[in-house]
């Protein structure tokens, strides 16, 4: 046996032993780089992860809808953006939630499904409150979209 074939055989044996000795990978373990721990959230701060929904009744230009929300708020602002939306996508494009003290404004950017404003992008707002670890609001959007909407977010 030549020196190079002896080295190659030793390398194969070492790799085989290492593979046998290594613990099996957990198929349920997350892949990729480990996530960074979340920064501590100051008491009373709206910053952090929120889940919930923004839902509205039907209007003269479109049917009822519910948008599930799972957003990270930073500096009192969180935005949900419709996946794969383009300039010509009709319906909801984004929802931004802004918290100032206990006052909250949710802005919904959408492209109307019909009517005189079809093809344009419009923004409507809904007033809400940040209290007791929840963000809640219900009422008519401004300007009037003929919709009654509800925002509900919890940690």
C-alpha cells in the first residue's frame, strides 16, 4: 500500500468514526443562524410581537374581509404588508399600526375593487387604544369607506 492510499484510507476511517460518534441531528431543530434574543421590552411599551386581526364589513365597493396580523412593533410602529403585492394588486396592500401613548391609529392602504377610485391606491384610518397589553378599536374608517372595522392585537 502506498503512502497516499494509506493516508486516504485513514481519512475515510476518521470521517466514518466521526459520523458514528456524532449525535444525530434533530429533524425538528431550527436551521440557519441562531436567532438573537429579543431586546427587553420596557414596561408599558407597545414594542414587541403582536398577533391578531383587522377585519371589516362589506362596503359599496367590496366584500367583508379579515386580515390576520403577526407583526413586530418597534418604536411604536408595526406594518403588515401583503405578500407578493404589486402596484396592480387589488384589495388590501398594507396595514400600519402607530401607537402614541394610549392612542393608536391603524392605516389601511388598499386598491379599490370597483367604483370611481378603481385602479388608485387609497388610505383609510381607524382609531384604537393601547391598554392592558392589548390594542383594540372598532368603528367606521376615516374617510368614510362605508365599512365598520375592528382591530384586535394581543401579545
